[in-house]
C-alpha cells in the first residue's frame, strides 16, 4: 500500500498460527519470505513461520518510500532469516530465528535465540541485546482441546528465560474451561453486566467489536483473566473511565504497597487512543500503582492524525505514570502527549525498548514549557528525582515539530543516582522545526536538521 509505506499500518495482530510463505523471490526478498510490514499496535505472538520474515515491504516502489515504524514479536519461531529492512525500530522477545539482518535507529532483543549478539557495537550498529528475559508471563490464549472443548490457556510466570514456550506442546501453564468465563458481546454487554460477572468470580472474554461503557469496569479479584479477541475496543462514554478509574486504565489503588512478586499482574497488548477516531480527552492513559506489574507491548497514543486532533482538541497530559515499585515493561511505545510522555515514580523499574515521538502540534514554545515555565519543552521519559534504582534498555525519542519552532532540552531526564542507569539511547530529528537539544540530562549532542540522529551509549559513564 502507498508505495510500500507501512508507517500507518496499525491495529492488527497475528497469533497462534503456523505459516508457510509461498511467494517468489525478487532482488530484495528471497523466496519463501512472509511480509509483515507494520508499525505500532501490531503484535506477532506464538507464530511459526516456516520460512523467512520481512518486516518491511520489499515490493514497494523503493527503499526510502517503504518505511515501517516499529513492531513487536514474542514467543515466535522464524525458521530462516528476519530482514528488518527500513524498519526504524523494533522489539523482539523470547523468539527463535535463523538470523536477523538489518538495523536503523533502535532494535532491542531480549531472551531470543538467533538474534544479533554484539551489544558493544552501539551506536554504529543500533542493537540492544539482553540474553535472558528477567520475568515474563506470556499472554493467555483461546484454544480447542482434544475433546473439542474451548479452553483458555494461561501460561506460567517464567524467570530468566530464553526462547519460545511451545517447544513441547502448550508449555507450562493452566487451562481454564470456557464456563469460567463471561463472554462479552458489544451489542448486548454493558459495564453493569460485566461487573456483575466479575463480582461472581468470572473471567471475561471480550469478543471482537466496540464496547461503549457508561461506567468503569472494576477488576478486584486475584487471578482474574481479561482476554480481548480481535482488538476488542473499550470506549468510555460521557467522561467515565474504561477500567477502574478516571484515567483510562488504573492498575492498583493509589498508595498500593503489597508485594506481588510471586504472582504479578500481567498486562499484554494494551493500546490506548485519545483522538484519531473521535474527539477524546483524558489526563493520563495508563497509571500503574501496584508493585511487581509486568507489561508486554503497550502503544499509548495521543493521536497526531485522524478525527478529533489538535493542540486544544484532544487534550491529554501524560501517557504512562508508574507509581509502583519493581514494575517491568517490555516494548513501550508512548507518543504525542502534551507534557511528559512517561513519568516513573517507583523504584526498581525496568524498561526494555522505549519508542516515543514528541507532540507534532505544539502551537508555540510558550505553550510547551516545563519546570514552571523555565525549561523548553518536556522530556519524553521522566524518572522522578526521588527514585534511586531504575534501568532503561534501548530508547529512541523523536521530534517533528510541525506547526512551530520548538525545542526540548532533554529527551530523557533521570536523577543522578548510582542505581539509575540508561543503556543505549538516541534522539532523532524526523523533520519540521526545532530540536532535541540533548539525549539525556544535558548529555549527548543536538538532534536537529543536518544532524538527524544523536546517541548516548551509557548513562552515567558516557
């Protein structure tokens, strides 16, 4: 489509299938290669590709016109090579591949077999490689058992893992019969009926469709499974919340302090949109108050195109706020919010892959100032001054100040504490006006016209 440009290929996913690619070769892709040219909100999970995989469209008009802009692969096996081509950034976790070829700005690999191994070549090769995944629970999935009955498989928590879960059958986990689930349908289910089922101890399956909610959905019982099929969409009507609070999704109550390390809350494939489909407003999309939460593939978007878009139209201050301790996120995409994209207040946080675009539609510098109006712009990634331990692996923060000349002093701001470390971070000037003056904490050169990309290998000890 569009000459191979896949930067707007959003809202699609593929899970739990095997594919044998059949199309013939050209000069850019060998025979037996599947094309999966996507950008955000497009996860591939638990897929066996019996051939190769192209993450861009090699049949497009030319390389420079066939961009893709970010994606997520987990728990998948690709028999032959993965070619990233024009992909600007990508995150791959707990997968197996014949090899990986290509890199542009920010490619992050965690717990894989067959991925690149040279983490020390950064930034000449923009790869961040972590050999094991510290803690993960794969996303639950629906299947039919040998007796023809529907079940939902809930994978076990794994620590220090590498590779796929399904080398021998379903893997380690628990199967839940379908009668333990309330099957929600967009034309008949309401917040009241869903909450009633939850109060009775039921799990929830959201069948595909759009759900208009007059009240928040409240998940209060431990070990509850909420599974959406076909990118089920929850829309809070009349200013109400979608799930648990006035923010679009709140995980845990304010001031939560319990230790959930033995059984952490797991959140997979959460995609937020403020504007784009219609006018929308919210202070914050996602707030995590609980400790030990594991997040896996989030795209948190204040829309920069579509319906209901504008600096004074789809108002939203922050994308993600993390207050809990020991929260780990894999594949975090946060874009275009009017203040900090991500605020991290809890200790012990870890983020593996961060991709962020600053707001395109800043109307003027005066309308976009932080620190009580004394500092240009807002950092994308802000770790609170009170935090003493935090790690960020593989970050790319990009600017396209479309409507005004604007500057941001730092893409990332973190406290100068011995336990706070950033490994591989870059700033990229996409187009337009202005600049990102420093990559992190007044360190790193300016990303601006003529100096498109700037990188910091490690902070501190740059």
